[in-house]
């Protein structure tokens, strides 16, 4: 079996209207859809993302991913590096 790992600096992922976020909801959704499209196409088993500036933005991104089928496990480091979050399907 091959384990496919992907890491990506998503460059300040904040929700629209946040001080460092996009100005409009449309621009925010466009960014999320673009990120999710690439991640889903790559279908990694483990995904590491950096520069998640807002936990709610991370939730919005995760909702667009083909989880838990692919990728099955996400390792996420927040922009503030105060914690790591594992979101894995226990069946995997």
C-alpha cells in the first residue's frame, strides 16, 4: 500500500470580513472551492495545512472535502501554532 501525504500553506485562510480575510463572501467561497478542488483531486491519505487563521474557516474548508473517504485523515496546524487538530475517521 502507498501512503499519499500532502501539505499546503493555504496563506491566511480567514473568513470574509475578518481583518486579514477577503473583502467579500464571494471571494472567500472562491478560495475555499479552489483549495478543495485541488485537495480532492489529489486525494491524499493525510493532509497538513498551514496558515489557517480561523477555526471556522477550517470548518468551511473541511465541509468541501470528500471526507472521510478521501482524504481519510487531516493534520491541521493553525496559524498561531497553539494546537494541532486530528480529524480522522476511526474506521480507517
